[in-house]
C-alpha cells in the first residue's frame, strides 16, 4: 500500500476538525434557539458557517491537487472527512429552518 504523505494526512485532519466544529456549532445554535436565545443561536450559526467555509477551502485545495485525475489516494480518512463535511452542511441547512420555526413559535406565543 502506498504511504500517505504526512502533509496530505495533516490537511485531511484539518478538514475533519473544521467539519466537526461546523457540525457542533450548528447543533449548539439549534439548542440555543430551542431555549429562546436567538442571539446566541445566530452567533453559533455564524461560527458554523465560518468553519464550513474553511473546510470548503481545504476541500477545494484538495480537488485542485487531484485535478480530477486520481492523483490523490482515496483513503478511509479522506472519505470520513468528506462525510463529516457533507453532514455538517446538511445539519446547517436543517438548523437554519428549525431555528426559524422556533423563532416563529416564540413570536406566536408572545402574541397569544
């Protein structure tokens, strides 16, 4: 089996860290919204979106290195990192919608 370069492995780990951070921040935003703290929720979502932006930057860098030619080894950790990024992005989308629902519910309850 070909040896994975330390630099490549570090880049993949960095992608994993940013994706995990994005996921965690989005879930924290959802918890804050559930508790009625929409300011805190917005701050966590901003953190999540920034982390996804960083992860996406790394992903784009890796795609550029590969040039669509299979130059980079596809390892389990690479697939795992991609999976984390995609999950974080899906959670962000769902969290955005759920936070809006919590916001509407809070407004509706305040009017009642």
